[in-house]
C-alpha cells in the first residue's frame, strides 16, 4: 500500500535528529512537525523570520503579527527568536539550518529539483525555495512517486525549470525512501507491502536496488 | 525647525514627493507587517507606472493589491505573488510586469542596497531561470551568480513603536522585510502603531536606528489575517 500524507510525514519525522534546526516547507513537510519523537528536541525555522515555531494558536492566542512562512497564524515555542528576513536567509544561505524538507514536481538522479514553475501555467513564484535548496546542509524532498496520471516524478533529468542543481540528498515518497548519489537513485526502504518491482516501474531515472530492501518501520 | 522631529500629521505629508514611475520598496510578508495607511495613500494619490519591490503583492482589495485596481503598478519585484486574482489577470494581459526573485535574494538586495553594496554573489538560483543572463563565478569550487542590489525612491515601512527620531522596533514576525526596506529608500516613511517619548525605547532594543528614517506617521491598522489556523484545526 502506498503511504498516506500522514504516513509520509511520520517517516519524514524519523529523519529529525536531536538538536537539529529544521525548515519544513508547506504541505506534507509541515505535517511532520506533528510526529517529532518524544525523546528529541528540534527547532523549526520559518523563513519569514521565526526560529522556534510552536503549535497553531488557540483562539485567544491568535495574533496577526505572528505568522509562519505559509502565512498561517502560529505561536512561538519556548526558546524562540524572531528576526528580519535578511537575517533569516543569512542562517539559511550560510548553511546553519541542519535539515530542509520540501515538496517538488520533479527530482532527477543528479539531485536537481524542479518545484516552482510549470511553463504555460501561472507562475506564482519561488518564495524561499531556491534559497533553501542552495543553503541547507541536508535536503529531503517529499512527494508522491508518480503524478496522478502515473508518470514518474523521479527522472533521469528534470524537464521543468529548476529550483536548484545537485542539491537533493534524499527523497521520501508514498512508495519509498531513496538516496541520491553518483548519478542514481538508491532504494533504501520501501513502503509496507510495496514491491521493488512497483517502485522500479514508477522510477524513470536510474535506480540502484540492493539485495534486500527493508520495509519502512513506523 | 523640525530638528529630529520626523513625525508628520497627515498621510499627504507622509507621501509628498511620490511621483509617477518611481520605485517604492514596501515592507511586509503577506499581509503581516504592511504599511496599510501608506499604501492607501498611494492609492488615493493615483500615482502611476510604479515599480513596487515587496515580497508579495497583497490580496484582492487589501494591501498592495489595492494598487492594482487602478493599474498603478507597472512592475512588481517579488518572491511570491500567488494570492491575488487581479494580479494574475493583469499579468496575463501584459499590463503588469513581474520580476520573480528568490526570497532571500530579495531581502539581501534590499539590505545591500541600503548598505551601499551594489551587488553580491549568491549560490541561490544558479543553474535555474533566475541565474540566466547573470554573471556566474566559482568560489572554493562552488558556483555563484551576481545579483544587483535594490534601492528605492521611497521605502514604506510598518513598525510597532517609534520615537520622533525614527528609532523604532517591530513586533513579532511583522518585522520581516521592514528593517531592510527602511534602509533602502531615498525617502523612508515609517507608519507606526504608537509614538513613544525619546528614551522610552532602550537604545539597545532599537531594530532600526532613526538615521534611516525621514518621516513618521501614526497609523490605524486593520491587521487582516490571511490564514487563521487554530490548534483545534490541526488536531483533526
């Protein structure tokens, strides 16, 4: 069975290390904040200028001056700091954020990512995604393995305009966990009940499969 | 003699000198920390042909979205413009030009502009459409592109509290692009929630020193929320 959005988010959260500063993109990456293990401490960075993002507010806590990068109302966690946009991207671009998790339209086996622009459709902008992929030490992409027509999103070469080059280390999809290295996708884990054959058939780029590919553990 | 008293008592006085075809840098992220009254004043003046530099362009009927109604904006320099149907329509009609700029590059362009640095190298955008036509250079084996800084004829800034010198502080994430915008305007106008007595703000808590500020006006803010999400919603 392919994973639900929540299950992908749960698997993403397993990548969080104790003491990590993490930037989570809009969508599935943000959901991962709900599944941080009890025995670790992480700080979430929101690129509009908040390090130490807390939960959504209660009605009483709502404050128009307190939002996240998705423009949602938010709270500050204990130990948070707030700063301006240049400072925020100094920490991103300067490589101080340990982990970035973001969505994508396509990733290729050279670690290139396309996530912001589909020619012929309306272009809304890249927001902070280009800065994030250029700056983070470790970047994970979450997306469905194939689009709704069954076309692979893991390609030999991205076809859409790029967000960044040679920057993606790991991909967590509804079917698998893959690492990107040496010009290939390396299958690390498969979703429970999903066969290597299915993953292979939905991976257009070069896929390296070792003898035993374990199932994800939740 | 006004000395260091930069407080003006009308929006007309706050924005006097704004003319057609000028560049206006605006603070704010989405609808958070935007100079609502100064934007409304630009709408009232009906200044045309503006280049507006701001992370976003408001929403339909609020914030910078107001300036689209009479087609006052010629060009928008932003990182994300997806919240606005009128924007989309004018863009598709060719009535509006947009220069999409990565968010961190945009912040740094303003910061550098205000700091007298004409351009800087960044890895952001290398190998993407953003890097096309720009000088590329390798440092320590990594590829960078040259990005030019931005200054404006006007900067419109929203702060929380200021004294009459223009020393000011921002509140929570309403800070965002405002401090950079404040440094990058030939004329920087601050719209604040409250004017305090000089000395009331501790010198070490000032976010933007008054040297960057030319005019200050006390505004009334609606502070519209774009996406109100409550903790009870996220537990579903």
